[in-house]
C-alpha cells in the first residue's frame, strides 16, 4: 500500500496526451498516481521523461493496472491508498486501425465503465475528467447551431471510433447513476509540442504527412472544405489540468481545437511545399474511393471516416482557456515544428527522440 495518497490519478499516462499531462500536473505541485501495465519496469524511464519535461518525478506513484482487467486490476489496498485522490483523468484507450469489435469494446467501453466505477468509490473525488474526441462531441449544423454528433455503430464505422462513441455514452450514463462529477474534453487531432514539435506518435494525420513527404499520395481525398483540426499536445495538457480546478466546468463538455487550422487540402499543399514535392493535383470524393482495397487506397479504410467538412463549437473552450491565462500558439508555427520533428525522426518518433527535444519551461 502507498505511504500517502496521491492528489491525482492518470489512466493512460504512457500515451501521447498522458506524457505531457503528467509533468504538467507535477509542476502544479500535485502528487500523481499512474496506472499502467508493467508499471514497475517502466517506472525509471518514466521518471526520466518527467524530469526532462520539467516536471517533478519525485511526485510520481506507480500502480500496476490494466483497462482490460476486472476493477482495473487494482487490489483493495491499492484502492484504499487512492482515497485522497481529488481528480481522475481518463485518457486510456486502445487506438489502432483494424481493431476487432470485441477488443475495442473490452478496452475502450468496459474499461471506461470501470474507470467511472472506480471514481465513484473515491471519497475525496472532486472531478473525473474524460478525454473523448472531437468527432464524438457536438458539432455545428449548416445554420451554425450546436447539434449532437451522428450516432455511430460498429457496423457503420471502424471499431476504434465506434467504441469511443459508445464509451463516452456509457461513461456519462454511469457517472449520472453513481453521482460522479464529470467534465469532458474533446480534443481534435493532437500534434506535437508547440515549442519543439516533439511527439511520440504519428498515427493519424502524421501518416498522411509521411505519404506527402514520400511523394506517394496520388490524389487529394475529400473536398476543399474537408477539415481535420489540430491542437498542440502541451496546450491540451494545460487545458486538461486546468479544467479540474474550476468549479464552473463541472458537467460541461468542451471541444478543444485550433479554428485556424487550414482545411486538409491546404495542409497537404503546405507539407508538399516544405518537402519539395509536387502536391496532388486531382481531387476525389471520399465516397468514390471508400470501397477500394486498402492496398490500392494506401490508407486504412476506417481512417476515411475522419475526412468530413464538419465544424465544431470551439468558443466555450477558447473562452475557458483565456480564463486560465492560455492563448493558442500560432498554428502554422506549431505545424512547422511538428512536421520538422517528424521528418527528423523518419516519421517514427519515439520517447527517446522526444525527450531529447524537450524544452524545460522557464
């Protein structure tokens, strides 16, 4: 059992968002418990990461756990040691193309249900912060009114996106039933650190840029209005840490993205210019290519679901960010640094390269 209780619990600490959130929380003086598989074996490397990011590794507590395990794999003593936790941040998910529906449900849906149930058993809980995704959050219709996201099922969407939508629904229903105080943050595509461009993954939009850089993207998919918005990972980490501290965020849902992100076709032309490549000249609607074999398409078919023209209600999040003293960094500067980092790592970024690029906050 732990000697004293942490202030916060982060589930998903070894993923992209978690690796920036945990140092941010420790810089705010919080003692942070990290739930992960093989926690003991990962502990020293993670402490080194937090130190390189300007955090306080001495404030970390490591717990062995698993989203796939009953009660997250925590013992009764582990749960007792968490009784002083005020804030739980749930970032954990299984993210990959071609997930089976069973695997996606087990980790992303049932794992999320277990997180909410754990939060309900923590007597000092102030907030459960859920990280969803911009495509499962609210959006704007043609008239500019805020409307819910379309319903997504496992038969009409990839297992990852369908499971995230269902997990969000299950989380809110379970939290309401158990009286758990919740705030939801829906980030857009998360790219590199605004100061260094560093990241620990390229899956998603980074894969698209890799194809542009390699000159293997034959056509532009979608339309000139196709929008894949971005947000810098360090900006998101500061926002997540801040929402738990503000009473008025209780029960609220925020979509965080940079509205200045250029439409996807402009973004691809920017990447091509920076790589000295010729941008694709021809455009095809997504509906025309969705049924092509992936070996011809060059990307996972389910990734096409992210290519649409929807816009999102971002002003509540930006207003809240300004209240926290945050301003979004210039999006083109962030993208330049991120793209340069991806190219420097041959589009295979890892923790070691990201740590080398880390800049300690002043």
